[in-house]
């Protein structure tokens, strides 16, 4: 009889996640303290804010990179994700992330025809044709962050942008334990996909087994 292979979610605990992002945070913080921003400063801010949005909204990196100005609803503190892998959805964001987006909008490149929130800072492929920042750029960035900080996943592999999505889902599960709410945020069509986050926390199963023992008879 063939057994189904159990999928183990690759995520980072909060402290490891903060350590991984620390170099990004420091570079972005230093950039904000300057009056005149260089290209490197703008890149530092963009990278930190993209990572912040991906984590806060549990987005796929491609969803964040392809955000357009029309997808932002800052008044209601949410963004619209269109053509995502799980379909279209509305993603609420915390106040701190909304404030970061506002900061970015003040300094983002405002080339003619640029309707993307996050673009390449240095220029366009051809006049009048803006392009969003490439998700592959963040794959490379996470490689560098992993090398710089020494942070690794449980299986010894390096974190990648999708690690943010898994890590956020785990943080939410640990705090609220409501898989249906998490399913809505992630845009999963099937609750079974979201169930993997509950299965990761074996200590919750152990705690349940330790505390719910009404039917047991002991000597």
C-alpha cells in the first residue's frame, strides 16, 4: 500500500526571521536618516518594504513585485491581489506596513507610464516602458542574507522569499489557531492546504494529549 508523503513546511521562528532581516533593516534605517537618498539608499528601502509587505500579507513574492498603484487601498489599509495563484483576494495590512508603503510612494521612481509600486530603480528596458522588480532578484537577495547571517531552515537549506509566507502563517496559527482565517489570508482554495501549518506544531498535539485525559483510567 502506497503511503502519502507528509509535507513539512519550511519556515523560520520569529527570532530567526528577525535575524535574517536585520541587515535589510539596518540599511533601510540608515537610508531614512539621510536627506538626499542615493540609488543604493532607495534600493535598500525598496527591498526592506517589499519584504515587509510579503511577510505582513503572507504574499507570494511575485504578488508583491507585480503590485500596481491601483491595487493599493491605503485608506482602508488593504491591498488587492489580482491573478494570484490562489485567485483574486483582498489582503488587509497592519498600520506599520501601510506607513512604510506611504514612505515608499514618496520616493518611488515616477517615470511616465510607471504604474508599478515596486520597480527597478536604475531605469527601464526602453523609453516609456517601466517594469516591476523581478522576483528572481529577491531569490538572490535571500541567498546573500542567508550567507551574511548564517540563518538556515530546519533541514539545513537556505531561506527564500516563500519562507516569509510560511513563517507568517505559522505566526498567525500560533496566535489565533483559526485555520479558516489563515486560509482566507493566504488565498488557499482548499482548507487541506492550510492544514499543513497545524500539523507542524507537534507540541500542540503533545499538549492536547497531556491535558485532555478525561477518558483515561490510571493506576
